[in-house]
């Protein structure tokens, strides 16, 4: 694989190849993040991928299964 520093040709293909390799080492995690700890989402975006975000009203949060 070749990447041109000047034009950027090949860069997208390289990024796709890296992403495909890294996907195999990722694990699925479902988490309930309290609103006051929303800054954790920024960290998760930096080191992983977020497929879906749902907002749960506080009165329903106690009905969810805690993560271990």
C-alpha cells in the first residue's frame, strides 16, 4: 500500500485497512453513563466507536441491569 504525502492519495484506503484490523480486537459494551459523567463519552469516542446513544429518563434508570 502506498500513501502520497503531498496529495494524500491512498490515505483513505490505509485508514480503512487499519479500522478493519482493529474491529476484530474490539468488544461490545453496553453502559449507562450518568449525565454528569458525560465527559466519558469524549474519551470513548477517542479510543473506540459508539454505535448508538439512547437517553433514559432518570426514573427508569433504576430498572436497568447494572453493569459488572
